[in-house]
């Protein structure tokens, strides 16, 4: 099977030899466990040759009566008539018709749907059905839609196979407006009526007669009742479009914790399922495939990880209040399942627990990001006093980090009052010696990668000039000069709202006056790569 270009909306048709139904197909359920029809309430009946396939007899009869043309093929289905004496439709049992609208709604019987997963077998004592089953298997040697020969060897209770030229699988990435991630969508050319998630096997939550989702993996399944196709969406989005008929469906998330789901998905990377893997799998499909095998292949590399679990209070004992703070009351307890001591937090406002929970996670993630963020290397020629200041700024507890005032005064004492002058002179001498030994310097650094996006330059020359009391505020790079050089640290954990513009005028021994204006430090959380592990 060749990969289809899904970017061209007009070129892609997942089932090119079938037409979109002019009316919705309501005689099939999106949940294979349903016993009664969602549309009329009648009991579902089983397909004669596929027990796991169910349909509503009443809604099927109504659908056949409402279809006005007999020229187009809307369904890939095996059928036969129970009443050979039907005056309206005389169809031999030995002939398997393709167009269901040719039959009478009262006497038609479904053998099996090709657009649904199922095992073809023999479940009845009727000799007629046994003969029909053999004829269906015999006819499966050729595709019903394109007549292409298929190399099939059916055994009892084997999966139905689909022609790779008539059933096209595709995938693409789209930008989600709900979370700041690209979302992968699989476009399946069949009606996917599973009741469990293909990634983690959890029971799906059904939100409508053609939508369901996995609360554990945040995967959404959206079906089209006009084309019997399914979109599998790996993340929260607002809407889904059928690739065949272009109809748009609004995504329904009935979860009480939908805002928490969005936050968790935005901070947990679903990187196990990649588009190149999908492309490779689809391109290597032979002349035919069955639904179960292709889904197992597509999902086998995806390791679903639970983002969050809801644990009942009965699992905790010896609950004792410890303190109040943050966004609620903190308790100490014993978790019976794991036999370990844990911390519980009860939110003060239970009506708005989601917001409190999100604030707690955001605060925790912010601390994790800062403490694990890549730090500059402390080299051999770094003065000890400077290294100690760097380490103090890396403290895991933001309250223990030096304030901007302390940092400013520290730099001022080094530059203007000569404090730790001996350490800086010793470090400068060591730096020059390392250069002579060819251990440092841009010419001895590793070569840049040909596809590198970010590069860096050594700051030794800048540090040397800044550490000299006789140097001016102009920093030069080659032949260019910049008299307003300001270093912006975007990742410092500093309260910027309480920080105002400051003017500092200091006299040096040479009566040199320096003005440091508008000392602004900003944090840009949008540029911080978010990672959170909740399991």
C-alpha cells in the first residue's frame, strides 16, 4: 500500500470504490457491547457469519427503504434473502449481491460487514448458512470492489481481510488549539466499534453514538456515519473532519477533569507513536490485510503510560494533618496498596479543585524545570567566589536563592570595590596559561555540526574586559561595537512584578561614573520545555 498525501484534501479518499451514503447509517453501533439500538431501542441481532458484528434489523429496513438509487455502492457487505418468494426482489442464495438497496428490508439478512472487524465463521446448524459461508470464502479470493485477486487462505473463525487498494490508511500531524503540541491523527477506512483503547486496553468512555475516548491515554475515536470511517486522534482537539465526505464533527469531552486532562497532555510527551513508524507500516502492507493485525502493528510500539490515577480514600490509613499551605491542607498517610508513606493534599475549595490542582502542578513543574535546567560548566579558571554565587543561584528551593539586590551588590563589590581581587587575578593568570597550553580557546573547540541551529562563543574576552576597572561599558565583537549591551536571563526564577527600573551611580578611583539603567529580568514560560512525570 502506498502512502496517500493527506495534505491534498481533494485527492484522498479512504474508500475510493465506495460512495458516501446520502443519509446517516444508524443501524450500526459504535460500541460492540451494546445490546439495544441507540436509535430506536430495538435489540441488535448478530450477523450470520460474524458473531461480534451486530446491527438493528428495524433501522436497516428503514435505511433500505429511504435509499432511492440502486446504482451506487455505499456498503461493502455480504447479504442474502431469507424469503426466496419475495415478489419485489428475487435473488438467488448462491449469488452474493453487493448493493444492499437492491434487497427488501423485510427479507434481507446480513452475513457480514467488510467495513467492520470480525471473525468469519459458522455459528448455526442451518445447512444453508454453511453453504453460504463456503461461497463467501470462495468469493473472497477476489476483491468484491475492484476484482483484484487476493491470496487468502481462510480457516474457521478467521479475520476478514480488506483489499489494500480499496481500503486506504493514512495519517497526519495537526496543530491543536487546546494544547501546545502537534496531534497525530490516524484515518482508518473502517467502522471501529471497539469498546477498549487500542493503546492501553482501558474501557473507553462513549460521549455520543459516534464518539468515544480513552481517559487514560487521551486518545479520541471519532466515526463518520455517512462513510463508516474512523479517525483516531492522539490528543485533545476541537473538531475532527472525515477524509471522505469532509463533514466536521465537534469533539465532545465529557470528563469532569477535562481541564486537568489538557494540562497533563500538554506536559506529558506522547513520543512513542511517531509518524515515520506509521508511514513505514502502511507502505509495507501487501495486497490485503485484516483489521486486527494492522492495529496491533500500529500500536505495538506505543507504550501507554497512565498520566493520572484516581485512588479512593479507603486505600489510605493513619491520616494525620501536618500543615497548611500552598493550595490546601497537607496530610501524612499510609497508602495500603504500596505500603508506603505518602503526602495527601486536600483543597480548600472543593468546587474549584481542578484550578487548585493545576496551580499545584504548575508550581511543582516550574521548580522541576529550574532545578533540572542545563547549567553552565564551572571551568578550571573560574574564581571560587564566582562559582559559589553560581551554585547559590541553582538552589532547588527558590527562597534560598540570592535576590537580585544581593547579586547586584556582589558584582558591584567585585568590579568597583576590589573585593576578591586576588582571586580574579589568579583566575586570569590561569586562563592565560590554559590558552598557552592550547586547552581552551575557540580554535580548539569541537567543530559545529553541519545542521546545528544554535551556536555559542566563548565569553573569556568579555569577562576579562568587565573585570577590569579601567574598561569602558562598550563591548566589541571584532570590528563592531555595542554600547548598550544587556544580558537577558530568561530562565531565572525572579519576581519581576516587584522589580522596578533602577539607576545606579558609583564613583570609582578614576572618577568613572557608570549608569546601569532599566535592569529588567523577565521569565518566558512559553519557551520553557515542559516535562512532568506523574507516575
